[in-house]
C-alpha cells in the first residue's frame, strides 16, 4: 500500500510542476519568436532599403522570413550532423580521405625522366 501512495504523490508532483511550467514555456516561446521577428524586421528595414532599394517589411513578414529560413536551412542545433557523431578514428579516416581526394594528401612521388 505504501508504494501506491508514494507513486500517487510523485505523479501529483509531476502534474503540479507541469501545470506551472507549461504556461511559462509557452510564454517563453512566444516571447522568443516576437523578439526574433522584431530583430529581423529592424535589421531588414535598417539595411536593405538603403543598400539595395528593397521595400521595408512588416513584423509578420519578418516572422515569415524566420519561418522560411528555418525550413530552408534547418536549425536550432537540435540535430547533430553525421560528422559530429563520428568516433575520433572515423573522423581521422574521413579527414585523410578528404585530403587525398582534394589534393592535400602526401605529395605524389615525382617522376624522373630517363
């Protein structure tokens, strides 16, 4: 009986934390997107119209640019590249193959003409 009551207390503690953390996370994400959109808008409108004669953009267009760049370029650093997951030996072999492939390997023996 003691185990089930302790488990219920743990579950209630997790639920209580989730109730408090979820709204804070939503506020944080919303604030992060809003600040990012504002920064993109300000930088775009400060740099591109004077330099290239492009039109100024609105806040919502800046948010759209952020979303588009996320789609096109990925991001966030959430996914590791295959190279980052390599062992040190595999990374050394990869570097050696790249050096050889692009001409940065050991110099080829010189030909002697007879």
